[in-house]
C-alpha cells in the first residue's frame, strides 16, 4: 500500500487540526479510542459523512454550496418561532428589524470566516468584494431554521440588518449559551473575534407563492 503523503496533504491535515482546536491531549484520546484506527481502516466506508457526524453528535455538515428560500409571506415572529430558539433578545421586533420582500425568494448562501478580529465595516467590505451581500435578519433566521446546530459551534451574524437599541447600532446574531441556542443582538461598533462567522447571500430567483 502506498503510504507516502504529499506536503500538501500533510499541511492540510495540520491546518484542519489547528482550525478544530486539536491539542496533544485530545489527539492522544483520539488515538487511544480506536476511532482514528477505524477511520484509517481500508474497509471503512467514507461516503456517508452525515452518519459519521451523527455518531459523533456533531449534527449535519454544511454542504459546499448552500441555497435556501425565504418566505416573505411569514412575519418576523413566525420566522423566529420556526427556529425553535431557547431564548431571543426582546428587542428583536418587526418594528426595529423590518422584513421587506414579496413571495418566496431563493438565495445562494455563504458563511464567511476570516479567522481574525474584524470590524463590522471591514467584514462588510470583504463580503461585497467577494460578490455577496451581508445577510439580513430573514436570511439569518432561515439559516438557523435549516441548520440549527451550526450556532453551537460558533457565533453567526447578519450584518445586513442594523437597528438602534439604547442609542447604539446593533445587529442580530446566533450563538450558543451553555446548551441553549440563542438569538441575540451585538454592538456594531465592537467588532468581531476570529471565531465569528458572517452570513452572506446572493439572490438567485423568485419562486411562485404556494
């Protein structure tokens, strides 16, 4: 069996471990558990990643290409309810965060991760430079409804919806607090650390109303 790995493969493996926060103690646990040996077994089926993630209690992985629809026939409260959040900020209301659209619209979605501290302005600029627009609250709620486990891994914000609360600009974001999935607000001016993700969209088309 050919066991010679390229520099690129080894670099990718090390980068993945770094991104996932792998440390020597956890790596030793992985080796001693036998799970690593099972993955390396030539008879192991590596075609069904979702089943493996389910066994590891990780939830469904995000696909490379994400699309979803936003039903503008639903109210903001209905969108929030569909996400089954454990808690939401009381200032997330239709008066402060208006949802404007008609029918059912489809969007290509990308979750940006810059892996460094970013101001809100810099993140918006980078998102637009990539050909996307910062997601709005309806996109964030649609994402949270479709991929409920993602916010347990990292905060996800929608910089396209901004409202003044207590005299300061705030944006909605999804995050985890202990075991809870929460829908909260964060100050626009404070900036974001390297763990944060930014939801961005590109409109694809409009679908007829059901």
